[in-house]
């Protein structure tokens, strides 16, 4: 009988950290990209300077809350599913997975 692994909390904590870190990098890039696409800035450096001058650091992180919620929820589902698939695969083959098998589970 297969049961979910007991080690999910560590995996879920890692997924939350991954989601937060990801959004901290992606949001400023998205803000700069949007400013460029809307024609508000002629280049990326100008977009960064204007965002900082008009709104400070908050200007570069406009929309961070929504993006962070999306990234964290996506990572939670992805990491949890990966751990469950690994546990199920291990119980099916009856031994610990090899490195190659672990990699294949991660790509599935």
C-alpha cells in the first residue's frame, strides 16, 4: 500500500523559498520590460532609473504580491507532485531510485 511521504514539509518549505526568490528576480525584469514595451523608456537603464526616481524600490516591485502568490502556489504544486511521484516510483520498483531514474521522474 502506497502512502504519501512523511518528508513533505521540507519539500514544501523549499518550494515556498523558490517561489519567493523567483518572484524577487522576475518582477523587476517584468516592470522594466513593460516600461520598454509601452514606450515609457528608451532603454532598460532609463526604465530602472525612472522607476526608482518616481516610486523608489517599490516602483521596481509593482505587482510583486500577485506574482509571488502565483510563483509560490505553482512551486508548491510542482514540488509536492514531484515528491509524491518519487515515493510512488520507489514503492513500485521496490528499491531507492538511481540518479538516472530520479532525473527521469523530475522531467515527467
